[in-house]
């Protein structure tokens, strides 16, 4: 069960970014942080914008697999939204260390989401800090989320 009475930093950030995945305790924390650090919203928006620009740039270059570490909640523009704007079959695995974020995030981006027929799923949202076999087991059921390590790398010359 999702704990909504204890504030969660990821949900507070989601609120400050205009997302809808927060609860009263999260909003109270967000407003308190916003008063303490008046430029916080601008920093969060700048960070999201930088990530979206970086993902768009590498997606245009042909990259279609992404690992979002310390992902927080997937607030718009989420990495999978940006990547799929350029690579419709892009796959994203979201990883965060906060169990509350993982639990809530799974409800927002469940494994196997496909925006169109025949497109692979987004991947898994799983907890970091677990031992590799446990991580692999948590990702394995979403077979479309597995990276393709044997895929040839694209090289460019200038």
C-alpha cells in the first residue's frame, strides 16, 4: 500500500514540476522547500530540460535504449516520451533507490506499456542497491526491457 501521509521528495519535486503524482504531505514539503530555496522550481525545470535535450540529441543519433538512474517519478517530459518522439521503439528502464518512488512509479509507468502495436515495453522501475541477481530477476519478466548487448554500436567520424 502506498504511504501518502509521509512526504516523499520525489513526489514533492513532481508537484513543483506541475505533475499530478503528489499528496497533501508531499505538497506541504514542496511548498516548504520552495520557500527555503526560491530558485528550486527553476533548477528542477532546467534539469528536466537539460535531460530532455540530451535524450533528444542521442535519440536522433540512433540510440534506442536508456537507463534512467535515480529517476524519481516520470514527470513530463519523461525520458520515454522524449526518446520515443525520435525512436518510436525506444526502451527505458527507470531505477530509483527509494522504495516509495519505485512503488508509486510502477503505477505510473508499468512494465509493458506500448504506445502502438508491435512496440516494445518501457522496461522496469526497480530499486537500486539490490544485489545484481535480484535486479536481473526484477527486470527479467519484462522481456522487452532487456538491453541488447550484442547490438552493433554506431560510430561516427568527423
